[in-house]
């Protein structure tokens, strides 16, 4: 009985030590590979509104108009409303965020127009594009 108790304590001690070591290693990996998330507003807009607004594709315009109407919407909801694949919508949203026309918020991501995006839609309306 004494030997059984000793073996049990040894295995429990080894298990606790192993768990602690793995936990520490995982925390180190997490710190090493975790990237800080930058706010969407910190990226300067890359699109010159006066030069490139006429180059918005029909899909980009449809997405921006739907976001303007909805105020805050997910990629999935956009794809359902517009009848486009989720992947296509996600790629287009990323491009619009990178160009400073949209702002991405939260998890799961929701999108809204940036000030530049609102100006772009208004400019499109003024220059003879579709109504906004």
C-alpha cells in the first residue's frame, strides 16, 4: 500500500509539472506570435478622392451604398443582401478598408463608411453617378 501511495504521488507531481511547463510554453508562444491589432483609422487613406472616385467598380459602389443604408453590417449579411459570394464580398471589403473608404469594427467584423467613403458616395452622386 505504501508503494502504491508513493507511485500515485510521483505521477500526480509529474502531471502537475508537465501541465505547468506546457502552459508556460504556450503563453510564451502566444506573446511571441500575437500581432497587435491596429485601429482601422490609423491607416492613412490611399485613394485620392478627386482622381479615383470614377474608378470604383459597380460591386464596390453597391457594397458602399448598402453599408450607407445599413450603417453597420457584416460581410455575411452583405453577401446575402447583394447575392454575391462571401469570399468576393470579403475581398472587396478588405480593399475598401485598405483604401480608407470603410472602417472595420469588432469581432465578428462589421463595416461602416469612413468620412472619405461618405464623401466618395456624395461625390459620385454629384458627378453624375447613381443616386446615393
